[in-house]
């Protein structure tokens, strides 16, 4: 190699090394900035997914509770007359939700003198969405006297109807009868019903 080419090669080498070092430094800074923003975007995406997952779970829980609240007991009917006594107690079970309920167990209790003297169960396997069905308990064996019309509400108030059921999510729920104050209690005379059928 001639002396002039050695000088040129040495000059080239001395000029290339700082440029390469500067380029590597710039590339490292750009990579660091890119990694920082990528990590920040990933953290933001994880937070967004967690928020969406939380909102989805809350919406599911709200839907479950709404379905459970759509199952209600209402409209008490006392069945009987002076001759029969209080022969039956009927309450309407309505599934006003959008899904069926299963394994329905209607419980009727009466507490008198601090103790339970009646605890009966009636069952229904399924109550489809939008269905309304009466739950009727036979009280003839209990010899409960027929109340005067003025005492019908007070007599009905001594009974506590309740329904247990399994909702569409597989959760066992309880529906208690909330008795509106001064809600009239209907009465039904089976003898009168028979006369109408003739």
C-alpha cells in the first residue's frame, strides 16, 4: 500500500468511527423513546381492557339482579266461606323477566303466639318468562276460621308467602311477598264458584 493510500485510509477510519458512534447513539435514543411510548401504550391498553372487563362484569351482575327482581309475589286471595272456614290461601307468582326460572318452591308460613304452626310447600318445575301462575295452599286440615270481611287483611297478614327458585344463571334466589299497606285482600267462595259453573 502506498503512503498516500495509507493516509487516506487512516483519515477515512478516523472520520467513520465518530459518525458511526453518533449514529449508534441516535439509534439508541430513538429505540429508547420508541420503547417508552410502546410501554406506555401497552399500559394504557391493559388499563382499558381492565376497565372494559370490570364494566362487563358489573353489567352482568346488574342483569342478574334485574332478572331476580322481575320475579314477584302479589295479589293475595283467601279461599273459603263461613261453612268451610279458611280453605285455601293463594298468591300470584309472576315471572316478569326475560328468562325462565326453575325448581320453584312456594312456602307458606304462619307464626302465631311466637311459634310456627303452619309451614307448607307447593312446587312448580318451571315458570317461563312472562308467565303468571297462582300458588295455592290447602288450609282445610288446619281448621282456620273464616274471617269477617273487615278482618280479611289482618288474617292474610298472619301468613308469610315466599318463593325460592333457580334463575337462568343457576343462582338460587328467594322472592319474599312485600305486603303493600292497606292493599285489599280478595276473597273467593268455592261454593259460589260451583254455582256459576252449573
